[in-house]
C-alpha cells in the first residue's frame, strides 16, 4: 500500500477517470460489489479507536463492473449506499457485514451540465439528500442541480454567480443543507483559506442570494466533503497528498459562527488518518444514526486506478 501512496503522490491528485468510462458500453448482466474487510490499523489489527472515532468496520470494495469507482460523494441511509462518481455514475448497493458480494445498480447521471458523453460535464463532487430531493454539486461547470430522489428527474439547476470564478477543478467540493433550509457550499481551495458560500435557500434555483464566507482547513489540507451532525455542528473531511506519506486525511468538527458576510468557519480535529491507519484518497462522507449513536461513513476515490482502493469505513463519533 505504501508503494501505491508514493506513486499517488506524483500522478493521482488531479487524475480524471479514463474517457472510456463515459462510453455506453454494455454493462455486465449483473453488477456486483464485493466487500473485503480491512482493519483500522495495519500494525495493530485489534485497534478500534482513532481520535474521537470508534471503528465499527471497514471494507475494500471491488466490482465486476468497470463503471464502479471514482467515488466523490456519498449518502448512507436505511442500510443502502448511494454513491456518485466523478465520472457521472450513480451507484446504489445494500450494506452487509463481513465478506460478501451484493448486487449494485449503476447508471449514468443522464441530465447534467452539458452532454453526458464528456466526463467533465458529470464531475459530481458533492451531494445532499433531503426528503424526496437530492442536490448535486458539479465541478468544472460550477453548478448545482436538484433531482427527484426516486428517478433522478431534474427539478432545478443553476450556475450561481458567486461560484463563477471558482477554479474549474476545485468547485462545489462539499455541500451541506442546514436545518433552516440554507445551504453551505465549499470550494476545495489550495491548502489555505478557501471560499464558502451560504445560500439563503436552494442553490439550484437561479438567483438565490449567497453570502461569501471563508473556510480554514487544517494546515496543508484541502476540504473534500462535509456533512451536518444531529446537533447542528459540521463534520468536515480533508485530504493531503505528499511524496513520502501518500494520501493522508483529517476529520474535523466545527461549530458554526454567526453566519455573516466574511465569517470564518474552522473546525477542531477529531481524527487523523496517517501512518499505518488504513487510508486512501478520502473524498466522501455521510452521517447516519444507529441506536442513538452518530455514525460516520468515509469512502475513497480510487481514481479508477489499480494502484488505489475504494475504501468504505464506518465509525461512531464520540
């Protein structure tokens, strides 16, 4: 794994899915996702604690379907995973425990910014699911689209003026809907303070007003996803890639400041994924509840590269 990290440091941070993944080649008759359990710490297989997280399980995911992978957004609810890839595939599959295989439903996000055959038009990086609707943030186009949750029919779309100057490969990296219906969208940035936008309502509705905030990630890291905790705080996922460390990650928890123009959002570290801790290019985060506990799910983007893995890790947050 460490060899893969060294290679990743050179070539994988800005890797895009191969263009062939956009072609509508016939899929297998049955798409499967295979679960292979992993430990939290490769040097201490019995370890279950990482900072403020309690490890509940983890798996390397593989598939017989070449469309599987590239996961950059995630929603886990009622024992089912909905994942979006940065090549435009939406992937649904049930959760199970232990080593096993499950059937998966994989389909293209047919409606989106520009023709679906061009990968850059389906670079989905952020996801919010609420009730019967879901919102997707697309890089490259710096746009937000709202879909019906049941059939992915389009219900709205916009290219907000406040996002127009975002770097095409850094935009709409994380998105959260607050309890009052407002939305926070985060620009990936370059390792220092980055833009965050507070939308007064639906960002997929043209003309929705937005306030420009600032987000301060851990030093040297870039935000890759965020989610809302039951108590109203944010949990935020960050990535860094370095020559001798490969991909590392930081998870932070932030209380929201008074959300006025120019306000700075900054979290406190909850966990560090480094050393022998199982890790890869973590880009996706989801929050669920089980038996009164807050559950965090993390997934990695394998960049459709055989040197990387699609990981799915499950934690309880203290």
